[in-house]
C-alpha cells in the first residue's frame, strides 16, 4: 500500500533538516579534504560529533556507561537486520543510521569519561562487527533468491575487509585509518538510499523504487569497500617496506 | 552538570522518534503506533525550540 501524502510530509521534514543542518556544513566545509579520509569529509564528521555532544553529556550525567550504549547499538543493529529481512526498507535505513549514531556516541562517551582504552576499543570493534553482520544478514534474507544477494555478500565482505586490514596493520604496529568508504560512509550510503528509495516508492506508488535504490547503494558499497580494503592493503605493504 | 540538565537533547530524540514513527507507518501500515511515535517526536522538537 502506498502513502504519497505521508511520504511527501516525511520528505519535507527531511528536506528542512538537510537544508538547515547539513547544507551550511557542506557549503562552509573543507572541499579540500582528501577522499582518502572518507567520502563524508571532516566537516560533516565534526558537525555530527558536535550535534550529539549534549547526548553524551546527558548520558554520562545519568551514569550510563559506554558499554551499555554499545549493547543498545548491537540490539538496534539486530532490529535493523530484522526490519530489512521483513522488507521494511525505510525503518531499516533509519535504524541503521541510528545504530551508526550510537557507534559514534559510545566512543565519545568513553573518551570523555576517560574510559577509552584497549578493553573498550576491543569491545567496540567486536560489537561493530556483529552489528554489521546482523544488518547484512537481514539484507541477505531480503534479497535471497535474486542476483542482489551477490551485491550484499560482496558488500559484507568488503566491509569486513576494510576493518580487517586496519586491525591486522595495527597488530603489526602500522597505523592505517585512511580509506574513502569507512563505516560512517557505509551507514550513510545504505541507510540514506533505503530511506530515500522507500520515500520515492511511496511518492510515485512504484514499489520497485525502494529495492532499486537500495540495491544500487549495495553495489556501490560492494565496489568502493573492496577498493578501500585494497587501498589500505597497498598502503600497509608500502609502509612495511 | 546543571547546564546539561537544563539543555536536554530533545531535538535529537525528536528527530529519531518522528522518523521511526513515519517508518512504521510507511512500511508496516501501523498508523496508530506510528502516529503515537510521530506525535511524541513532534512534541520533543517543540520542547527543543522552547529551550533557551
């Protein structure tokens, strides 16, 4: 069933948010940020951290620990996977972006509370991987039986390889955090495409629009994440001499 | 700490609830549950605007 008027209202709400919040950041932002530091750029990352800062203070003030936020992030990622598997594309995209927000939130809380250390970093990494696995499993269930399943699998492999190359490099004592498609970019690409695809489907009453845009984003992630992983691998090989 | 309490992040929570409610209405046709979430989120956004 399509809801064009509701979709128009949501599109208007998102449009106001984007014009008021994000456009000024992009306009005043650093156009000179190299792509190797992520497609989103440093300006947007800084804006996002500043926007969630009050939430960090509030949660710390309430005695909430970063581990608890990581647990909620994992639960939200699981819910996101379930919604995707059920075909709830807009909700899945929004839960994915929200889980990404919690991912940034727990790190900021740990740093502010002076609790950032090897234990927290390890727990955070494990939670992130399981969270991503839950999302990709949900997408795989959604697209089972069709060719987009291959895009989901390639995107999942690329996403894990991006993290693995960095972790392995750091294990060998080499710093390697560059790459154009890191986790925030993956969240924004898949989550944004899900939400705008679902809105387009409701606005035009053409249900194919939602999966079409999502599959496009998954193909982009599959290609760019694997390029990022190779880019990181080559950087580490060069640094190791 | 009192500064933190006096400026609660209603905006972030409001946007979260509005879009979650809209999603449940669009995807699952859950008009009542989704509507409650949207109204709750809109109320939080209104509170955000009233904060100093």
